[in-house]
């Protein structure tokens, strides 16, 4: 999947980022807004030598509760919807 997204997040005083809401283009090429209900885990990872923050989150998408992985690439300051878990 790995889709680039528009993100609204909160940056705490200690530098921690928390995703709140994002927009992603759906199959009909319309922007869909998704509100993050809960961040289940946050982890610093490296993939292909690139530092990133990995967020496992829960939200309601298309009237179903979904679990998905968001990634924030530290060097480029970009967010992506990396995969839908279920």
C-alpha cells in the first residue's frame, strides 16, 4: 500500500508526535478523512537505512473498525499509510 497522506498531528513538548487525523485518496479519487481513535503502539524503526516512526492505530473506516500502520519518515517529514492490518 504505502500511500502518501496529509496528516494533522500533535507534537508534545518532548518532541513526541501523535497522529490525530489524516486524508487519503480513495479508489474513486476522492479525499477521505480518517480520524485516529487510538494509537496502540509507537516504535522507531529503520527500513532500507531510513529512520522512521511506526504507529499502529485504530480508526473507523467505511463504517468498520480498522487497524492500520502509519509511518512518519524523519528525514523527509512525510507521513504514509503503510498498510491496513485488518
